């Protein structure tokens, strides 16, 4: 029984892809010059087959339910059009499906500016990270490379792979284990350390401190509107929403005794005198701090738990946890809740294509974590001191940024396609990156 569902999903994928493979040439469109993309035809072992192992890694999670709707996951409720229980690790499927909607596809690799590899790299990494192949983690990717070398090798060779790109829906850290030092590895595969893949462009959810071939793109949120009517109605709901809470933290952690920023936030939030402070004030808030406990992953596929409170808050705190980046950053932007960052690695030095670095001051607040943890700076005091007019301006800017970090639904209406979303910006950035890379190495 357990395997029937993935089988059905896989089958519907295959049928769908078959239809698309046969229609892979788009209409000739002058807008397409310098942005033709060829989707490399890979054997199903590199993508579809991996979906059927969705329940094989209990240490990770049973992600079978989240494969539906081409990786958007099940709808949050029966009548929902824009809201899904999206697992961000399904970005490889989501991206692949959106790639098939891309208006400038070509079946001729020599006419393409870039070659997309529909390889579900992070899903394939699970057998190394959590499964039986742990001890050969440095081999992750070699089968793919071998395929590229032995089938139509001209496609790779003509530009030594400099024009190839793929998506890895996990932090780059998970693929950065140096080859050959630890066997078994401490953590991660060596995909990004293999010289075989140095030339390609990789889109990840988080990049390393000194990224090389990778670029971070936004974590998918649960909001995937299919047309402008649903998009606009959400935006007006976000605008109308009464923000009665000053700041919110949705997450887990912070319960250890050692000093860290999550712990400081928790202490500030739990302090009973905190919420007493507003009784007399004219702040307009009925609550200064709200803590949405997302421990044990309970919020992961349940966006209602955190979206409702986010809609009611002016600021959403984004302290680093196990990794500096958080999906919550993008949830908060979708909710019109101004993100508060505690280190640059959380977003500013990551998502440069989607959230331009020079605009962070306009849509986010930065509070150095050292000041909070070691110098007793209170987050509350910083945020309370920002004038209401300024808060409103920042929220407007958050809403201006919102389409840039959302992944709209595949097959969405023409009008909504005119709004550049996270996928469009990622593809644009990739084409640009490949173009300058080719120039650097003296190729065309
Ligand atoms: C959603 O729809 C399905 C099938 O139409 C039905 O079985 C289910 O009870 C519905 N769920 C809710 C929460 O309405
Ligand atoms: C990996 O190797 C270690 C020792 O080298 C061994 O104890 C362990 O069982 C191996 N793990 C797997 C999954 O094969
Ligand atoms: C990467 O590109 C360089 C030239 O830019 C080339 O010499 C090298 O062979 C390429 N690597 C692979 C694995 O194709
Ligand atoms: C806050 O108040 C609750 C009950 O109102 C109490 O249980 C808790 O100990 C208090 N916390 C602090 C830090 O004073
Ligand atoms: C709680 O708040 C009061 C008043 O704002 C402050 O003096 C006190 O240090 C805070 N306590 C903690 C544990 O943060
Ligand atoms: C509120 O204001 C009154 C008088 O201005 C003062 O006596 C009281 O201590 C204040 N309460 C709080 C919780 O700050």
C-alpha cells in the first residue's frame, strides 16, 4: 500500500513529461535572443525514479505527501487556490515544472545560451546523507558526470560545462564535504567539491561563506497564486491586516543554557514585564512580543500556524539556528512582516539576485547578534524606537519585494506571468552568470 501513491505520482509525472518533451520547441519569439535554454534529457534515474524512495529515509522525513502538485504539496484546505503545504526541499521539482513553462526552450543545445540539468540532486543525496551510501558520499554526482561524458558528450564538451546549471534544494554546506578526508564523512556529500562540477552553476537554498559555483535562491513558501486575482486579494489582505503585535518569533530552539541569540529572544519574550510596558504607552500595540513555538518541526507543513500571527505583527525576528538562513524569512515577507536579521549570512550575503543588498535598509532591520547576546541590547527597545511612519514605509517596501521571493503556481495566468517571481529572477541571474563566466574563460 505504502508505495502505490508515489507510483501514481511518478506515473502522472512521466505522462506529463512525455507530452512536454514532444513539444519542447516554443514559438519563435524575438524576446528570446540570448535566453534560449535547452533542457537536457536525463534518464529517469536522475529525477523521477528518486520520487519513489520518498519514504525510505525515516531519519529525514517521509516526504511522499509533498510531491503532489509538482512539488507544491497538497493544498492547505479543499477550497484553497494559492496555499499549499509546501516542503522547501521540493524546490527541485517545483523548478523543473516551472522550467517547462519557460517561454524560450529549445531542443537544439547548440542554439541555447544555457543547458538545464533536471537532476534532483538533493533528493539523490538522501541515500548518502541518511541512507546506505553514507560511506561513499564523495561519489555523489559521479554517475551524472559519467552520463554527460558518454551520451551526446558534445553538449558538455562544447563549453566544458560552463553553460550548465542545476538546482540543489538544500544548503550548499550539505554538499561541501572535502573529498577523501573523512570516511565516513562528518556530514554531507562532496558534490560541490568535485572538480568535475566546478564549471557549472548551482542554485541552492543557502550558499557557503565564499560561494563559488553556487548561488542562493529563496526557500519556497506556501504561497503559490495561480493568477492576479488571487495574488491581488492576498496583497490587499496583507495591507489591511491590523498589526497589533510589535514583534514575533516563529521557530524553535533557544532553550539551551549557553548564550545565543535565540535564547536572548526567548528570555525577552517570556519576560512578564515586557508586555506590561505597553499598558500605559501610546504604541498602538496590544502585545509587544509573540512566540510561535515551532519545535519538533510542527510548523513545517502547517503554514496557518505561523502565517496568521505573522499577519498581525509588524516585525518578524529571523535569528540564525542550525544554519544562518531560514525559510521563515520568506514567509514573513509574504505576510508583510518586516524581517529583523541578526547576521548578514542570514540573507544579505545570500540572496543578492532576489533581494538587492543596497535595499536591505529599506525593508529590513539589522541588529548585530553580539550586541544582543553579550551587550544586553534589547531587540524590543530597538524596534520600539522606530517611528510608526518609518514602519509603514518599510512594510510598503516589503510588499514591493514580495513577488520577487514567491514562486507562483506553474501554468499561471498570463497577467501574473508579467510579474517577475523568484523563478524568473533565478533564471535571469543564471543566464547572466553563465554569460559572464563564458566571457571570462574566453568562450562564446
Ligand atoms: C476535502 O475533499 C475530500 C474529497 O472531495 C473530502 O473527502 C474531504 O472530507 C474534504 N476535506 C475537508 C476538510 O473538507
Ligand atoms: C561506514 O563505515 C563504517 C566504518 O568504516 C562502518 O562502521 C559503517 O557501518 C559503514 N556504514 C554504512 C552505512 O555502510
Ligand atoms: C572546466 O573548464 C576548463 C576551462 O575553462 C576546462 O579546462 C576543464 O576541463 C573544465 N572541466 C570539466 C570537468 O569539463
Ligand atoms: C511570568 O508569569 C507567569 C504566570 O503569570 C509565571 O508562571 C512566570 O514564572 C513568570 N515569569 C517570570 C520570568 O517572572
Ligand atoms: C525583564 O524586563 C525588566 C523591565 O523591562 C528588566 O529590568 C529585566 O532585566 C528583564 N528580565 C530579563 C530576565 O530579561
Ligand atoms: C503607568 O502610568 C502610571 C502613571 O503615569 C504609573 O504610576 C504606572 O506605574 C505605570 N504602569 C506601568 C506598568 O508602567
